[in-house]
């Protein structure tokens, strides 16, 4: 069965998630949020650290064992996307500032990336997907039919993320949100394994001056055009 993959990459807060979700909904494609998967494993990592009273980074053998005990499930329930970690709904827990401040380091571990990429490809088997992340067009689905690389001005991205956080977890300081985005972009783009970067054949979409509706429409039009010429 030929399946259609829309790969959306970009920095933190660039509008990827909202756009990917909207496009998936309109086209009836599966929404594959790879950031949520890295966040779910980071939560597991932190829970283990807390339970063992470890304050440093966890050694690689233990990370490998943790991976064998990890099951991440992305489910679409009542038109909402839920993330399950070993059967528990962690949709809200993976968005805390604690997870956000550890996720880049955890997702830079090569063993974690290998595990995730394999899972992501398995999830997509037999489906039409809109997949978003940092390495989708370059590593996970290099043959994706559509590749989009989203960018936006840093301060605009921080404003959007702050608003999102306020809705979910209460107020957060603008400067803290901005620093976290800056830190993660830098960490994610400079890591050795599958860094955040634009695929050669990706279309760049700068969302600084676009509304959510315009972002979704822009990507949807590109996808429909390609589908039409399949
Ligand atoms: O999309 P997000 O902000 O929820 O992603 C959280 C972190 O996960 C991000 O800072 C880097 C990591 N990530 C990654 O390394 N590769 C991906 N494909 C997706 C996310």
C-alpha cells in the first residue's frame, strides 16, 4: 500500500504542532507528534531519576534498560490527541517546564534516537501521516512526498509558547520561555546525531506574520497539489 507522508520540521514554537494537527484533521491523516514521544520518554527518565534519588545524568546501560520498559502510544480520542506512557495518559504531564528543560539532553542520546526512529516508522506503516519534529524530512522519512521546514522570529515563537503554557499550566515568565526556546534550538541544531536542520528538498515556511489559519491553509494547499499529481 502506498502511503503519503507529510514531514514538518522546525524549531521550538515555530507553529509546527498546530499546523500539523490542523492539516492532519482536514486531510484525515494520522498526526504523528514525535516531540511528544521524546517528551514521554524524558518523563520516564525523570521519574526513574527521582525514584532512585539520582541527581546526575543516567548511565547509558540504564537508559537502554529503561527503553526496553517503555511503551509509547499516540491515540486520537474524541478529536483530541493523547499520549500514553505504559498505559497512562501523560498528555498534560509531558508539557511541564521540567520536562521541557530536560528533553533536549535526553533526545540527544543516540540510543534514544534510534529507538524513537524505529517506533515512528512502525507507527506510520500503512497510514497517511502528518509527522512533525526535528529530523523527519532528513532521517525518519527522507522519502516523504511533502517536506516543510517551519521558521518564525524567536520573540514571536516565545509569545505563542507562553500563551499555550498559560492555558495549560498557568502563567510563566516571558524571559524564561524565550530562554528555553533559545536553549533547545541551539542544543537541537548542534547535536551530533540527527540535528535539527532543513532537508535539501524541504519548502521553507516562515510563519512570523501568518495566522494559524493561514499556516494550515499554506501546508494543506501544498499537500493537495502533490496528492493531485500522484
Ligand atoms: O516539538 P517539541 O517541542 O515538543 O519537542 C521537544 C523536544 O524533543 C525538542 O526540543 C527536541 C526533541 N525532538 C527531537 O530531538 N527530534 C524530534 N523529531 C522531535 C523532538
